[in-house]
C-alpha cells in the first residue's frame, strides 16, 4: 500500500504544472518540484540514520505519516475537476504488467531463464489485454504519438542509468571506502543539497533557452560524473562526494527537461494518463536497473575496462560507471544529430 501511494505522488506532482501553469512557466515550476525531490534525497538518508540510531528500524515506516500535513492545502488550492472518463479500472491489465516486471526482476537477480520467459509471456498477454479491453490499463493509441513515445524511451534509459547514483554509489562507499551506513548518508548529502539549490536554475534555463539546451547541459554533467567515478573509484570520500554533485545536479536537470518535454507532446485529455505512464515506466526502469546493478556487483570483476583506473578493489564499480558514461555519450550524440544543436526538437516545450 505504501508503494502504491508513493507511486501516485510523483505523477500527481508532475501533473500539477501541466494543469495549472502555461507552457512558458512550466520549466520553473518543474524546477521547484525537482528542488523538493532533491531535498528529500538530502534529508532522507540523514533522518533515516538518525532514527535507527536511537529507535527500531520499524519507525522508518512511520515517517510517511507526515504526508498527512499538506493534505488540507491540496484540498484548498487544487480545484475540483470533472473526470474525462468514468470507465472502470483494468485490474487484470495492471496485474499482468506487475507480474511481468516481477518475473523479469526475479530472472535477472536469480539468473533463471524460466522467469525471463514467463516475463515475456505475461508481457504478451498484457499487450493482448490492452488491445481488447474496453477500458485498458494503458491506452495503446497514446503510443501512436511518436514524440511522446520517443520521450518515454529516452526517459526509461536515462532514469535506469540515473538510479545508479543512489544505488551503486552507496555500495561503492561501503565496499571500497569501507564507510558505515551513517557516514554514507552524510556523503550523499552535498550532492542532494546542490540539486536542491540549483533545481530552480535548471527550470528557468528550460524556460529561457529551451529543453534541448538543458538536455545537453545535463548530459555533460552526467558524463563528467560517471567518467570521474569510473576513473577514481578508490579516491578519498570527499572526492566521491564532489563527483556525485555533478551527477545529481545533472540528473535533476534531466528530470526537468524530460518532464517538460513529454508534457508538451500530450493533449490536455491525455495529460493525466500520459504522465501516469511516464511515472510508471520510471519506477519500472529504476527497479529493473537496480536488479541488474546488484547482479553485476555480485558477479564482481577481475579485469578493468577503464585503463586509467588504478584501484583493483573498485574494478566492478569502475566498469559499471564506464558503461554508463558510454551510454550517456551515445544518447547525447543521438539527441544532437536527431534534433540538432540549434533548432528546437519535437520534444521541446517551446515548440
């Protein structure tokens, strides 16, 4: 139930700028949303470490009760809206998609082909279901929008790589730098604080110079981060903290430009569903990517792919970050040659 609530909140947070603000101001508003996410990333590890230092870990699950505080403000400031559709919810379609993702994760983490085959079979049943159901879990016609579909593909790839900053980096700090859980949280704080401070800057850049400009800037920051992490996996903790600043700020900027771009491709009657699919795929991509990262780390590495990395204890992390840097470089080149450096792309909010 907690996961269901957590999944609904990002979709709602991203939908509010679409419904209540004009396109020329959405970048700034999405930047404020990114600030909130960054503050959560900064405070979450620290507060979690603080709570478990004097209380049982079960109390961590009481923290979401704080979300009750802003509910009256939502009721006050968000206007009532007529629903565009009163159809029934497709529980079967949702269950098939959930089972498909779960089987895929089990197949990756356990290295079992039967789970992967089951995932493909369930996915095929899901596709058949949404094509035949009167009120499908996902409307197939929304994917006929090529700009929207291209944005989703980019978002899935980029968010799958971006989760490494929050999943792989703590494992690096634990196994290579040998930090305790409490200190790992503090090392992650500067990057999250930097994202919070610069989030609105990214939103304003998207409004003033366009999404393509912010996309290139975010890609450059992520390339620098992954390149440095791949090369200096065994550096002092303060160095890792500095590298993560580039990555977190870049990922924050990337979230702004992706959300702004994708929202611009949707008609008003499709905004809610489209944003919901975007949020859903983000969760799925991050879950699958985390499973892949954990499996790769469990397998370890005896060879280094980055010839200038001098730290044998961090070979597996260096290899992961090197692959991520290469993938971001390919995405950068694809975006550059597909949409151009100066002309606005089909995904631009300003188009």
